[in-house]
C-alpha cells in the first residue's frame, strides 16, 4: 500500500473518531429538540458546566470560593479532600438533574407554547447565565480533567501497521488516539443505552410519544413537565459525557463551551430530531472536514475546518432539504 | 395619560399612513431628534460618544438590518458578523484604494458590496427554512471570516492581517482616524442611522415590506397572491446585508478604528445582533434601536455600577455581568416574548386608553 | 312670560332660506370644510364651495327628472352627506324634503309616503330601496327612487331606481347649458315658505307631519347659535337620525354659522369617529350620556386597584370643585392645583377617550337627565347644559344659560320665546320656531296650536323662583294615587335609571294605592358584573332572574325610595314592589318609540297580568310574550317572574 | 429613543464619579474572563501588585501614589475601546492593553490623545520604528525578534547550520499568530530552511488535522505562536504523536505554567522570553511582606512567581521607571502622559536600575531612542523542567538577527505611514 | 336578493375563461385526479363538489399552479399554460382563498388586503426606499382601491386590527377581501363557508353573489353545504375518487343518480 493511501485512510479514521466527538455534543441537542422543540444553544455551556462541576467535586473545590472571599475577605479554596472519579461523576449527574429541574421550573415552564425562536433565544440567555455562573462557582482558571481516560496514540496500532507501507516511504504507522477510541466506545454505549431506554422503558415510550405529538401525549396523561425534566436531565448527562471527553482532550476551561458550534453542522446534516442522524451526520462531518483539510487545506492556506463543516452541510441541504433521514416534503395547502 | 387624540383626524391617505399618526408621538419624535442633533453634540463627553453613543448607533443599524431579515421576512440568520466583516473590509479597501473618496460614499458603497455578498448567501434560503437556515447562515459567518483572514489582498498584505482606518474626511470635516472628534463620529453615525431607519421604515411599509411579511407569515399564500419567493427573500437578504454592511463599515472606521476579522466579527457579534433584535422586538424599527440600546448600555451600566460604584473585582463583576445579562434576557423573554417594542406598544395602548383598562 | 329681544333675525340680510345660505357660505368660506364623512378609512371632506357644487348638480338633476315646486321628497338613510345635500337640493327647487327614520319598517315607511304624497324617494342603499320597492305597489305616487350607494343595484330597473351620480350627471349637463339657473332657483324661496316636514314618532297613534318654515328653523337655529357663541370653526358630529328635528336644527346652525358637519362611518364606529373628530359642539339625549357614564363605570371597575383609587380620588376632587371651576367661581389654590393634576391624569384623558375632549358646549334634551350624571360631566369641565324643546318648536323653547345650570330645570326661555303655564300645569309657548301646521291634519293642528299662536307642549311643569322652567312629566302621564296625591311616573323612572345596572323602568300608580315598578336590567353592566363574579348565564332572561341581581336592584330601589322622601310632593310615590322583566323592552316590539320612549298604553295592555300580580301581592307570575326579530320573524318567550317587596320609608322614620 | 436618552443621563452621572485626583494613573486593561482568562489574570495581578508594593513600601512613585484602575476587556476589542475611553479621562499615563488586537486599535487613538502605549512582547512589531509611531513602544522584544531568537537557538542546537531543515510554524490564526510569518520567511530564505505554515483557528480545541500533518511531515522543529487553550491542546497532541518536546519552541505567550502536561509530558519544551522566570528575586519578599501579607494582593496569591505574573510585574516596573524618569526630567511630581511619552523615549533600563528595583537581571538591559522604540530585542530561551515542574532560563538574553528584521520593520511602518498620511519624524 | 340575472342564460354563447382538459395528477404513484375535464365560463359561479377526498382541493391547486398535473392541458383566457409558478399565475389573474385560513397573521387587515394588490404594484426598491413620490403615489392609489373592498365587505371597524385577533368568520371575510384586492379574472374559493354559523353563511353568500354581480368576477368554489351550492352556483361539477361523475346546472346534478350514489356512499 502506498503511504498516501495509508495517510488518507488515517485521516478518514481520525475523521470518524472526531465525528464521534461531534456526535456526542449533537446528541444532547437532538434529545432536547425532539422532546420539546427547543433548539438548546446552551448545550455547549452545559458540557462546560458539567465538566467544571466534575473537576470541582473531584478536587474538593469550594464552590463560589472567589465570591465568598471577595465578600468576606476570607482565603479559602479547597475542602482539602479528593473525591474518587466514579463518585464525582455520580454527584455531577445529580447536579445536572437539579439543573434540569431548575431550568424547567424557572424558564421552560414560563415559555410553554412560545415560538421556537423565542425558546432558542432563551437558551442563549441561559448559556450566558451559566457561563458567568460556572465561572463564579468554580473559577475561570484552566483545570485538568483526570478521570483515568488514556490518551495518546496507540503504540500497538502504530507498530502493527508500520509494515503496511511500501518500502522506503515516509510512513510511521497508523495513528489513532486512545482517547478517541474510548470516546467512540462511550458514544456507542450511550447510543445503545439511550435506544434501549426509549424502546423498553415506560418513561422512554412517554418521551417518544411527546416527541411525536405534544397534544396527543398530554391528552393521554403524560406530564409534559416531568418529561421535560427527564429530557433535560438526560441532555445534562450527555453534556457531562461530552464534557469529560472534550475536557480530557483540551482541559476544562471557557473554550469548551464553543464545541456547540461544532455540533451545529452535524445537526443540519442529520436533522434536529434524529438520533441516528446525529451519529451519521457527525461521522460525515468529521471525515469530510478532515479530508478537506488534508487534501485541499494546504493549497488554500489551511484552517478550513471551522467553515468547511458548515459549507458541507449547507451544500447537502440545498440538494436535499429534508436532511439525511427526512422524507420528501409534499407541501399541502 | 399623555395622549389627547380628539380632533387629530386624517383627511388623506398620506396623513393616515404616516409613521407617527398620533400628534403626541410625532412631537415626541421631533423632540428626540432635536435633542439628538442639536443638544447632545454640545454636552456629550468623549466617553459617552465613543463608548456609548457611537456603538449604540452602529449596533442599531446592524439590528435594523437583521430585523428586516428575521423580523420582517422571517429568515433566521446567524451570519451577521460575517456580513459586518465584509462591510468593514470593503470600507478598508475603498479607503485605501481611493483616498479621495468621501466617507459617505465609502460607507454606502461598502453597504452595496455587502448587499451583493448577502444575496449570494441568501440563495439557499429558497430551499432551507427555520433553524436549518440559521445554521446554514453560520456557513457565511465562518467562511467569510476565514476568507478575509486568509487572503492578504483584503488587508493590504499587512503583517498581522489587522486593518486600520486611515484618516478620511467629508466636506473638510475629519470623520475617521485618530483626529476625528467623537462628536463628529457621533453625528455621522446618527445621520446614517436616522437615514437608514427612515429607509427601513419606507421599505417595510410598502409593497416590498408587505411581500416580506407575507413570506414570513404564510409563504404559500404569499406565492399564490403573486409574491415571487426568490425575489422577496433575496431582496430581504440584500437590504438586510446592506444595512449590516454599513454597520460593519462604521463599526470599523468610526467606532473601533482598527479591526481584526477573527476577533471583531466573530460569531458572538452575530448572536449579539440577534439578541438586540429579539430583545428589541422582531419586526419593529423602534425595537431595533431599543434592543441595541439595551445590549450596549446594559453591560456598560452594570460595569459602572459593580466596578465603579461598588468597587468589586473586575473579574467577579464580569462574571456577574454575564449572569445578569443572561438572566435579564430570559426574564425579558418570559415577560414579553415580543420584545421591548411590544412592551412600548402595550404601554402606549394603555396610555391611549387611560384611564380605562381596556 | 315675555320673550327676550331678537336683534338680528338672519345671519345676513335676506339670508332666509337654506339655498341662499348655501350660496352665501360658498362665497364666504369657499375653502372651509363644510362636511366630512368617514369613508374608505379617512375623513372625506367637502368645502362649502364643493358642497354647493354637489347640491347644484343634484338639484338640477332633480329638475331634469321633473321635480316640481311643492313636491315631497322622501329621504331615508343614515347620516350621510348626500342625504343632507338632498334636503337643500329639494329646497332649491321649492320641493319639500321629508326625512324619515332609516330603521322604520316597510309599513311605517308606507304610511309616511302615502301621507306625504312623496313623488321622489332618496334612499341610502339597497336595503332602503328594497323597502321602498316593497311598498311601491301600494304607493303609486312614487315615481323614482334615487340611491346613494350603488352596491348590489346593478340589476335594478333603471326606470325605477337610479344612481345619485346619474342624476347629478344629468344636473351637470344642464348646468353646462344654463350656468345661472341654480342661482336663480336659489333666490326664489322666502322665509315663510315651507322648508321641511318632519314626522314625529309620537308615543301614541300614527306619526304626525310637522310642517316647519324656513323662518321656524333658521331664526331659531341662528338665535341659539348667537347665544352660545358658535362660530365657523366649530365641529359637530351628526349621528342622530336625520329625521329628528334636533339633527336638523344643528345642520341649520351649520348653514347659519358656516361650521363643519361630520358624519360617522357607520353606526358601530360612532364612538371611534367621535374620538377622532373631537367635536366642539355636541348634542346627545340623556340616554347617551347615561350610556357613556355606565360604560365609564364598567370599564373603570376592571381597572387595576391603584388606578381605581386614583380615579375615585380625583373624581372626588372634581365633584368638589369641578363645577365651581367650570362656572368661574373662585376656589382655593390647593384645590385648583389638585384639579389641574386631576385634569392631566384623569379628566383630560377621560374626556379625550370619550371624544369629549374639545367640547365647548354640549346640549342634552328630550328627557330629564339625572343630577349625578349631569354633575359628572360638568365636574369634568364639560359645559353640558339642558334645553327643552320639541319638533313643533323647532327645538328651542328654553335653554340653560351659562352659569345658571341646574340639573332639575331646563333653563330660561330662548330668544323670542314666550312661556305660559296653563292651569292644569301644562306648559305653553309662543315663538318664531313654533310650527306651521301638522301636515294634512287641521284637527290636530288646531288642538295643539291656538289661534293666538300658543302651542301646547303636553308637558306639565312650572317656573321656579329663579325664572327657570322645571318639567315634571308628560301632562297626560301625571296621575293621581287613590288618595289624590300626585304620581309622576317618569320622574321616578328617571331616578331608577340613573343606576348603571338599570336600563329601563316603568312605574305604575295612577288610580292605585301604591307605586310599583317594572325594571329592565342593563345587560352590559350586569353582564360585566356577572363575568367578574363568575355567574354563568345564557340569556337576558336567566340573568334577570338571578337572585343576586334582584338583590342589587332592590338596593337601588330602596335608595330611590329614600331620595323620594326628600321631595314633599313625591314622597308618596315610593315603590313598594317591583319585578325584573324577562325581556328587554324593545322598539321592534312596539314597547318603546324609535326614540326609545316608553309606550305606556301598550305596556299596560301587554303586561296587564304582571301589573295585576304586582298589586295582588303574588310572589311570582307567569308570562308569555311575543318578540319580533329584525327580519320580521316572531317567537315567544315565557317564564315565571319573581316579584319582590321593597322597604319604603316614612317621614316619621326619617325623623327618628 | 426615550429610554436611550434617560440612560445617557444615568451614564453620565456614573461615569463622571470615577476619577481619583492627583494620583499617577496606570490603567490596567485586563482580561480575567473569557477564553484567555487563564493568562490574563496573573498578568493583571503582577501589574497591580507592583504598584501596590510601590505605594506601600515607598509611598508611591516620587512621593505620589500610583493608582491602577482595572478595566475588564474579556480580550474583546470593542470592550477595550470602552475601557480606554472610560479610563483616559482619569489622567491615564500609559496604556498596556495586553492584547495585540487592542493595540492596533489604540495606536491611532493614543497618538491623537498624546498618551504612550507600551506593548511588551506583543502588539504591532513595526511600531519599533519610533519615527512613524511616536507614541508606541514595544521594547524589550517583539514577535519578530522573538522568532529570530528562536531560529538562532535552533541554529545553535544544530551547530549553526539549518539549511534544508524543515521547520513548522503552528500559529493562532489571528493577527497575533500571523505576525512572525514575514520574518520567518525572510529567515528561511537567509538560512535556507523550509518553513511550513500550520494555522489553528480560534479557539483551537480541535487540532487533530494539524498534528496528523505534523506527524506525517515530521518537521525538525516546531515553532508555536499559540494562545489560550490552543497551547494545551497542541502540547497534548504533540505528546500524543510523541513529538520530541525539546524540538518544540513556543513564543512567550505559549510558554506559561498553563502550557504544560502532567508529569514529564512536556519536559524539555522550550520557548522564548524577554524576562526572567521564578521568584528568586528580592522583590518577591517585599511583595510577600507589603502586599500579600497585608491582604492587598490583586489575585489570590497563587500566581506569584509564575511566568505571566512576572511579566505583569516587569511591565509595571518599566512603567514605574518611566514615571520616575519623567519626574526627574521635568522636575514635577505629577507627570502628564505627554511627559511620560518623552520619558519612555529616553528610558535607560540598565542592570543597575533593575537591581535597584529589586529585580536584578530580570530582563535584558536596553535603551530606548527616538528612532528605535523597540530596544535591541534581546530575548532568552526558557525550558520546562518536568521534574521540578517549573520553567528555567537556559542561556542569556541575546540579540536577534536585526539584519533581517530591521528592513521588515522599515517597510511595514512606512506602508502604515503612507496609508495614514504620517510624515515620519526626524531623529 | 331581487332581480338577479344569470349571466350564462342571457348572453347566449358563453365565453370560456378556463378550460381543463384531461387533467391527471398523482403524488408518488397515488392518483389524486384522474382524467378530469371541465370548463368555467366567464362571469359564472361554478361549484366543485364531491365527498371528502374526491380531489376537489387538488383540483383548485392545479388551477392556481400549486400542483403541476402530469397529464392534461390547462387553457386560461384563451392561452394554454405550462409549468407556471403560482406567482406567475397570480399575475395572470387568478386569486384564491384557502380551506384553512391562510392570512398573514402578523399583519393588519389593511396590510393583508394591500398585499393582495401586489400584482398591481410595480415601483422598484429604489422608489420604495425613497417613498416620497412615485411609491407613495402608488400606495395611495391602491389604498383607495382596497378601501372600497373594505367598504364592500363591511369590515371598516377592523381595518387596522391584526388579523390574528379576529374571529373566524371575519378572518374568512378578510381572506376573501385579499383575493378580491387582486382584481382577479377568476376567483377560487376553497370552502368559503366551512365552519360558519347560519348568519355568517348568509353574509358570505351575499358577498359571493355581490362579487359576481358587482365586479363580474368569475368564481369557482368548493363547498359542502349543498343548499348553498344549489342557491348560488350557475353550474356544478361533481368529483368522486378523483374522477368527474357529474357536470351541469344545479338541478340536473341534484337529480343525477351517480351523484346521489356517491353522496350516499353506494359501494363501487
């Protein structure tokens, strides 16, 4: 095999892995949109907040230390204990559930039946709020996420593939990040369990009912409020997972919230309401942008990834407005 | 309470369809204009002019533009930052390529260039709707910023890609550059903002505006009544981008004086303008101004209160600012989803009915 | 009582007819608006010059169509410019306009047509044309119907019904040939010529055609205008029926002074149109003022507490000082300041919202107005005054001069009016406005108008110490209880009607021992109350039968009783029992006149059973009534009606 | 519109109440929030603490108290304008905007307002030409001298010859990141090495493509112009592909305590610096004594001695020394911003001055002149020691290749002068 | 309603305004309309009736160009048309109302009607931006026209009310007004009386007849209320399962056995 081919293969594989990371974020969007028609821009900030909380709990940080110090002139930062990763994750999930309940009670509940754009705006407001809130609660410095996920290229794979290239070519073996592999695994588990949840539990079926038809769901006695809390809790959990993965990759800090922007083209491509769409869309975007950067990028100066994902999704939609998994729309009068 | 409408009757359609049909509103408008043009320039400090009034006016123009697209034509766009960047870079190129050109022409030409770019990015709107379109316009945002950052021609091959507005004047009065008086900048922006608001009002009350609103409210019915959806949407994109381009042009040349595309015209700009439009009120020209005022003044006020007034650490204040602005947005949406303009409308209706409740 | 001097009879020398005044105004105020009508969304306006031109073309067109001097022209329609123009256009040709009520049914119209022998009918729209055509077979004298609104008229036989504009076009053709003809025609009439015939609705019997001359109308109108200082800059809104003398007299004043007459867009939009125009000169019967006040009270009840408090506080201030302020009396600085604040916060906006913001002078007449209502408007700074008049007098008999305004009187005699109180208390007058005759009814004419020119008003009243006329009731309605004490039903009814939730009341007592009452609740006010108190109801009948409503009405009746106690002559008229009627009294059912006056005889007849039940002490009574719908269908409603006893007060109790 | 007017009035009253009379005002346009807060906070702490120290220990500068009004910019240029406008009225003596974007914006403004603008290690490189940029000072080093210094270091390591070598520039795709490109291109030509440009878009969380490319091409050295999260991700990715850390060089904004990996992960990573590292200077005991212990520290104290803190301290020291110079020059205590500018132009940062300030050999010794506002551009190389988890200086402050840089500065500044109708001063 | 004449009777040979020849329409294999032909005379009121799912609305959608039939010819005003967009057809003079009200909810009644004038206005963006001058002139002229329609439909009192706030019956009336504002040659009404009470139906009937009478507008309507159809239409076409099963004047159609069967649900 030629090195060029192997490099392309490597780019594709890495693209797929990156796509999984995008899908992880997109999944949170889809869950909420499906159940409540809300385009939740705060999903990215939720991931950041979840990750900050996790790290904060893990390292025994005192919440709002900065604020307390400023007001009372004290000097305190840490409780001085460490919480095991597993327990910290559980606690963080608890925080996210609490968060979901607060969001439902104080925001969504008051915005029932509003136009989608208003709900969208409200989530941006929520994002602003959480950005400031998270920083005040846990501080704005960069934190390291350490929940024991390995990282770095897989040596075994590199050595195993080293011989694939033809003699004399500059080839150093296939590179795949272990973190990405873990992320893929986690994503698979997440999707499978979400599917199982929605297919085989009562709550899951209620969720699907609400997604199909709000009115109908209400008329058979499904509490919309409860459903929303559940959905936002699940989205919070998904955000936590995404936050862990991305946090492990790049540290837990402000920029983590911007991963939302990476998920948007995925949504466009896969549709706002389709979980498989989010996965496949993520993979397409991941591979697409990495391949483009690899093949075309150097010719036009690189750093194309930010926009290429969007342009790809845009092109796709122009030719297939119903999205990846949508059916052809027949407009009725 | 303030309204006395008896005897204020209309004998012609021209009178009936004027912008401020009620005498009280009309007078109030003239008073505000008089203050803005005749009083403020004498009393305004450099700080108020440079840090409050100029950005307010510039954002108001951008909000007007986006409101035309989102509020009137119903096409959700998140590409405002990108279009503002086009306006800014067009201005830079025009200023440096034609040093003799007066600022007014520069700004308007930049607007037209942006309108053209906007139209191109408006094309997908014919097939993509709603949030899909919103996300699609992000393609414009990211692509335009990348392009302007990548092609050195746009920034005259300067080392860092920064563009700086050289000194340019009009009728012998310096408008841009470091020696321009803030008052001049304020007046220049004011004239453009008022002029463009007038144009926006004209466009939205006439045939074109109705075709936009028809598309927004019920596109199928609009088409059947004779509105060509492509023309309506593209014209909305063009007009909107024109406004946004002018705003970008002023943002760069009068307000900041220098800009770097990745930072000054980032996605946050797009969101900020969208906020102004939503907070101010979709489909309202007045709302665009109020929304801009809110989004410009709110942080400045908060900062001045928290840091200047209460002496809090700046970072804590900045975080609180986020919290407060975010909370306010949510509260506003809950209290009045149709924005400040709607609040003003309701208030006005209440005052007109005063003392009756209905 | 002697008449006050008339110094100048006409607005100008020889301006003794409408056509002459028209030409005069067209010369004097060529570019001033003479007439406006809200149509097609804006106030379409005509200057005096344009009005003259419109009338010229139409009258010449009528001439072409063969109208003769002395012909009657029936005019039927709403307050629309062309309806008004038609009157003058007919007068130009020496023909006599006969305006009639547009909501009169075909038979009523037939009577007027037959009686007046109208050859031409000017109808507003298809609805009116259809009515005329319906009776046309029975009225062979009608030659032509001219309609204003061509809508739906496309397929009508043009030899029978023709468009106003077509006639105007024919007039224009004639005008082109004979440009001076119109001026000639205009100058022909004289002051003593018959100007108009107005059919009075009359509470009994068939309508009578009151014949008025130009002098009757114009002298009266002009004198009143002079007294009140009207100018060409005043604005008036004409929303009352064109066949009613009041409306006519105000149009006459417009011709005398040159001010502008405004016509509303439609009946439903009168309130909105009124607010837009903001008339400076206004007339409304008490019923309208009552309605407005009720409306204000209802709406204020829905206001937020703080606003309500503000309202009641400032209304208190107004009550205390408003009237004095209006009458130019001196009051304290603080009160003056509070009133100024109140004026900005409450009175001003309130008046503006009601369209009364610019009113300099408002008349009310036709019935007694409640003192509370009267004071309410006056305290807001609206110069509302009462006048007393009738069709036969060309309106003005007496009127309240500025500064001498009392709710219970109707003021001093108008210029040129002599008053005389007959022995039985009936009021008689002699004036320039006193009518010429009843058309084709010499008997009635003679009954009403004596040889010396004294006209019987049919109202009982007296002149009080201040020289003001006070009307008690219709002369024939004033009755006696069995014990010989006076019973003035209207007086009591009016007191009842001042309560916002009472729409109409009928009292009985003549030839009986005690006074009893029928009540109609106000569906608007009580409905609003029901809504706020979660009282469900499906119909007027159901709401009327509600015990709480009864309780509410009972309270009001008791208050009336209390107040009657204060009046020596009437303290015996306290109501001892009442019932709430199961249906609203309605003009369509003949229970009210078209001007909404109670037809007592008919009610006595129709509701005999109820009256009997009132007097025989029954707790309730069954009744079945026919009601007629607007389209002529008839159905019945029936039900048990509860009768309630009310506390009455004695002078002794008062003393204790 | 009405609301606007009301608010304006409210604002005016608020804005007017701020100024503190008769102090030497050194506004600090800081960013303790936003994507670059991690770097911005210690920087602002160092800047503030130095002046607090002077006030506490010496009773101010020449007897006049210094005040440091802080204004949060969030690294956002628009907010920067607001901060500039709101603080300039208070009698600001010098601006240090701590952001390249803001520098560009302020260059014309400060010139008009006659306030010096000092950009230590950032900003517009060609502003070193004092003839064109009268009010801008970018000593002691700038992006171009930094790049040159790094190339020199690479050459040193390679034994003086780097022809044919592959050097990759991984840069933040913004004005800041793009700055060294012309210099590196010129140097590549001169030294005959291959330069690969690898941009990373803001914020730089996802750099897989870039590092796969590096892995493929295996450049001999990597120069990194990164900022914020981009640095950490880049280091992580470099470690992932097992790129030798000692072949990686960062510019001074990429070599802070935040830019490291756990344990020995980034051991050996190098970077250029224009000031010294560590807290082994007399001044730190004073800071402990007068500032931290007195509870007056700007931050929570955890940053003291860190790279960014030291940089803030250093910048403050330069400003304070200029203020002293101005006081001496003009014989007044309350110096004006114009006098400050004149003082900066003759600033002599000798070893003695630094020693006197309690910071011996903290930065390079340099002199400013009318024509050269950039100083000699001396820079040193620091290296991360994974064992001790701290940065160490390896080698001394050395001069860059001015032969290459000077013409570039001249060309760029002249282009600016031409574009903006500036007639270069004679000096 | 008094002296009503029926246009078709009096004028002898009627002019054909719209001629549909062998129209077939299907969606992805599902046939909605199969080989239907009928014509509409100038000035008549033509009713299209049929049970639910008979293809009536699809037929209307074909006429105003929203659906493009796979087979068949459409002749309008003497010209055959092919592949026109709905907005182009609006310019040809066909206007319509919808079964489910399709008003522009965010606009006032007046603006809705003014939008109906779209095809009669042509001032370009430049003049519009300037407003003063030609654009305003054009606006005023069209406003006048629209005001006559407001007057005609007796909706003066709600002129400036946002349509969203109006009750159903009035919305229907406004929608009719919007279609009328276009001064169409052919007016298509899709169940104009659906969901109305008796009084509103009477009003609507009167308006439809008045429109036909006053403006001479040709009207094609779909209606379920047979009484109404018999009263106001000149000719009726009956559809069932996408096929035409009857055509003729109301009485003839009413007595047609096939039609009766279709309505009574006799199995096929």
